[in-house]
């Protein structure tokens, strides 16, 4: 597997993480054998440091640094909300104009973590394309 590199400079590398790829080894997916961290390391032939994660089923931009100090600085920016992740989703059916979810999640070590998510509907459209159980 070759990862699609979207951006690279002397400090960071941004890749297009495909759906289904884990960022790194995890106890919750013991059967997985391919990981973004090892794949990118092998592809660049150097150590890389992940600064955030995307869920296995989420595709999108994933950022690594090329040194530990840069990783620490960027992780601090995420923790202090100077950097935030944004997602775009296509939703079929009704979606409200906005949703605020403040609900802790449990990590793979069974520790609760704060999790706040805000959704904003940026556009609505109707299309006449039959799909799956929605044939009309």
C-alpha cells in the first residue's frame, strides 16, 4: 500500500487516510495488519509521529510530524483548541440546522474522555437518485 501524501515539508506530512485504515496498532482491532503509522514510515524511510487520530471508518487528512518536538507542539495546539478538526458529511434524510453533543466516550483502556461535537447543516438538497432501500 502506498499512502497519498497531500502535503510535506521539513516538519510535517499530511496524508489522505482511507476508510478502514487504523492510524496505529490497537487492542480493539487485533486482527488488523496494516497501519498508517508503519506504512508512512516505510514509505518515507524515516520515523514519523502521529499528532492526532481518525477513526478506522473515517477517511480524511491525517497529520504526522517528522520529529518529536514538532509532534509535541502540534499536540499542545490540539489540546488547547488552537487547532480543531472539522468534518464534512453527506447525510440522507432529515438533519436539523445544528446539533450540540457533549457526551464522554470510553477509550480502548475503558477510561472516559470528554467529547464535544457540534454539527451545523451547511446545505440541503433533494436529488432523485434511487439508492438501496430508497428506490423512490
